[in-house]
């Protein structure tokens, strides 16, 4: 059995007293009769608890809430008391929880949604507990460490009657979305092939990287963390699930950084339609962030493709290239939050649901199986 406290400590969390900061609680919306314009109308805002206050959550996701029209942070969950208090003051959040009293969020009616920003090894546990507490959940990618965990998360969402989304932010990034729109509109003819590379040089002594080299926290290696972007982009472009994979590991086997997780893998997907895709994922080469869609009449290159605020597109057709820009990449975080909130408020399916996260973990597991067998084809 996994020691949850040990994993949290390894991720940089410290115990937080089971108390909340004393401050004015935002007034809850009333429940007026519908159709009477003279009465206050139902609240069109979702209220969120952020679970895990690491660099990504605090540097990217939480600031996005300031620009979102239909969301508000109302609770924080952390193992670092001072950080929780500081962020609570900055965001006007009075309800602070730790990992010991997390389940008491069930009693807080001012929490509708929970954003899980913990290391992947903790995703399943906290997602399922949040769903059992009656909250909708948006969970960071990868969805979980294993296929079984993903399936348990989806089952918990169905039992609770709540939304479960996976935070595939690139689906909400304007230029990535525009590239797929152009592809589907036939601007480069019929799609034939997709390629992608995603990676960086892992620094295990740097806290934001350290947990990535630990199997229990990371769930897997580079494919789980960074390679999943190129993989998901390829399947998104193809518009269908792959039918088989082949892969080989590609990292120095004597590198001490990778005693527990893989440091790099090269993979290839086949699709029933005849489309193919290939890519690489690595913790050993310099930062890479690109994917390219090759059609019968042209190609679309996104490079960088998965950055927080610097994404560029090049469209080439008839030997002529252009660089269209669909919007500010930084908006991807606000767009993602608003889209999930819209799905919750309208009781409709989210764009990147748990089933998508499950599919990708299944494919990654098949990639690892193929690599372990020296590149043998694995049928999905």
C-alpha cells in the first residue's frame, strides 16, 4: 500500500493544522424563483478548491482565475501553512485545508469544483475523494499512474454524478485549436502523418523536477510528464484512436537520474484509416516542444507547440508559407477553466473528459510494453 503521507512529504508538502484562516466568507448565492427579473438570479459562477500549490498551479492556473468570467477560487488545499496563508490573502480565500482534513470539503457548500494539481501518483486518490465529497474534478495530466486507477476515477465520477475532466490545456490554446480547425477544414488536404517531439533535460536536484524521477510520485517517466503532449496532439489531429504502437527506449541506461523511471522513448502509432504518427519524449535532450501535421497538399507546424505563452504556427501550402496567429497562448489557462465551468453549469460533457485521459494512459502503457520487448508491435 502506498504511504500517502510519505508521498506528500516527498512532493514538498508539510502538515497544515486542521483549521481555516479567519476571514469573511464570500456570500453564497441565493436560490430565487426563476423567471422573475426583479429577484436576484441564480449564481452563474463555479467555486473552486485548488489542491496542491506547486509552481505550475501558482504560476499558471491560479492567475488564470482572475480573468475567468464564470469561476472563483474559494478554497486552497496545501501542506505548506505559510504558502497557503500567503496565497489565501492574495486571492481573498479564507478556507484553507490540509491533506489530513481534505475530506471535510464535503461540508463546504461554497466548493463546486476541485482542481487537482498534485503529482500524478496522487491523482487517483484525491480525485476519487473529491468526487465522493460531491465535487466536480478537473485533474492535471497524466490522469493517473495506471489504467486501473483511471477506470476507478471514471467510475467514481459516474457514481457521484459529477464531471471529471483532464487538464489537456493545449485543446484550449488558440493556436493549437486553430491548427486542428484548419486541418479539419481541409486546408492542407487529407492528413497523412503527424510527428512530435517533447522533452527537456531533467535536473533532479531542482524541487520542481525532483519528484519526476520518483516512480511513486510521477507514475512513469518522460512519456507521462512531457511526451503525453505530443501523443495527445497526434491523436487529436488524427481524429481517431490508434490501433497499434511500436516503441524503443532512448536514453543512457547508466544515467543515475533514471533508476526508477524511463528517461526517453521513441514511439510510432498506426491508425485504421492509414494515418501514421511518430514522436519522441525525453528527459535527456534540450527543451523541445513541437508537432507537425502533414497533409496531401501542405503541412502545419506548431513550434513551440505546448509552451505557456510562446506558441507559433507555420502553414505551408504550394511551397508558400505563412504564420497565422489565432490568439494569445496565455489565454489557454483561462479558456480551460471557463470551458470546464461551462460544462458543469450546463450539465454537458466536457471537451477533455476522463475517458480521454484513460485512453492516453492505455496508449502510454502499450508504448512501454513495446519498448520493453525491443520494439515489438502492441495492438490496442
